[in-house]
C-alpha cells in the first residue's frame, strides 16, 4: 500500500477548511446558484485559492496530491451543498485529469497538468455520444490518420463543463474493435481548435449552475502529440479506469448529499408541528428518519472500504460499481423520504430538499447507469466463478 502524498495531519486541515467553506460560504448561497444557474465568480476564485481544482492531481504537477481515500472524505463534504460547486472542478480532478495522470506522456503532463491543477484550464471529458454513454464500446466519433496527425469527426452529448472548457479529453474510434483492443484512442483537443463547436447550454432537471452541452468535431486536425500516451489502444483502458475511479468519488458525493437531506429532515421534524406536537415525535416519521440514517451510515462505510480496496489494488472494478450503485440509489431514497417528511413544504422551490431531490437523480445516470453497474458486478462475479471451475 503506497504512502499518501498528504499526511493525515495535513489532510485533516484541508478537510476542515473545505467543510468550513462549504457550510459558511456556499450553503447560504445555494438559492443564488439555483436562480442564476451559475456558481458566483467569487466562490470560484476561493475554490482556486484553496487548490480544489487540483486536489487529486499529484503534487509534482501542482496539485494537492490526495489519494482516493482522502478524495472520498472531501467528496462527502462537497456533496453537502449544491452539486454545481463540485462540478466546476470535478472533471479536472476526476475523469479528465486522471486520464492524463495515469496515461499521458511526460510532455502532455507538463503541458497541461499544472494549469489543470490551478484551474487556469478547465478540462472536459468528451466521451458520451447519442449512441454511446455508459458503455464506451458503442463510440462513433472517428479519428483518421492524416500525415503526422489525426482528423477527428463526430459529436458528443451532455458534456460537463463544455461551455467553459479549455481542453476536451476526447474519445474517438481509430479502427473497428479487434483482437488487439477496442480501437478507441483518446486525444487532447484544445477548445479553440478549428472545427470544434460547443452547442447551447443544456436545460436540465436539476444541478443548476453545473453546465453541460453538445460538442461537435468537424474535420478537427490535431498533431501526433495530441494522442494520449502516444498509443492508440491506451484510450479504452484509460476510459474504463478513469470511470471506475470516478464511480467511487460519485458514491462519496451521494453520501454527502444524503447526509444533508437527513440533517434537513431531522431539523424539520424537530420544529414542524402537527396539532401542536413536533412531527419528530410521531413513530412513522421516526421510521423514515431511521431509514435515512441507516442508508447514510451504510453508504459511508461502503465508500471508505471501496477507496481502501482501490488503493491496495485488491479491487478496482467490482467494488467501485457496487459503491456507486448502492450509494446513488440510496441517496435517491433518502431524498424522497426528505420530501415526504417535509410534506407540502418539501415540494416548494426555496426549500433545500426540493433541490436535492432533483439534483441527485442524475447521480444514478452518469459515470455509468445503475444498470451498467449491475452488469459489471454480476458479470464479474459470474466470470470469476467460471474461472475457478476450470
């Protein structure tokens, strides 16, 4: 097991600062973020100063260098408020940044990682397409060799941070899948490259302030140095590894949001009255609170254990899917109970649990739907059982 770059003592300070920032600076402005559909510039600047754009980027590239066990603790704090805040810097640290950390050439790392870590560059993970989402193998975007470079054509959908992105970590098919691999490569495409077009900002059910959009690539020419890792077949592996790590982070985020929904429910149950009696005295309300608390505790324990298994290398496939499946389904139930406990008030736009109810619905979809997680878990177990019987 590798020694983390950040000591326990230093990490406690980072965590305490993040918790203080979330609860005193961001929570009071959730309604502003929702109404304006944007995270205020002053909050963005504070996030940059705190180093959160690069918390999971190694220190040698200007990041804080948190490992996954520390990452999930941070994510549980970030999940406590509007998910748009975390979305601002989530891809820099997660699925986009980690592709470079794990698979980039030294030149690619030195060109991009420090600027990603400071937040001067916003990186976007351009994988999802109209015909390929949770399973990258259905990819239709094509990259064709052209002299000493590549020409990319295709379209991407629901790309987080696309309207503000400076760099698209772009997945494209270079050949049909064959015995040598999936035929999918990853390219670093600056947003200002000729032929890159970003569509209008998507209108979503929730997560106001977290922007997504379509991205199209029309005869986009990039050099050989844009090919991540300098090799075609690195792409698919990079995608699967980054997504698996990202699933643990999303699971932790879900736990943080579930904790917030629980806290709002407990506070409401203690103060709201029915016939002069606090509703928290009613056993059926207590039962709902108990189910929420149990879900939060189980999710927190599962996320921590999954992060540990990732770091030791014992399980980087099934456990991330199990954590993501359980925690994102759990937060949906906890949010639903929170609205129920609030009664009519829970359906009102200015009440936090109404926003939470809409925000968390997306967690069951991205980084692989719940259905994909079930296939990974079930298929993995069946495959392992077959292997032992040979």
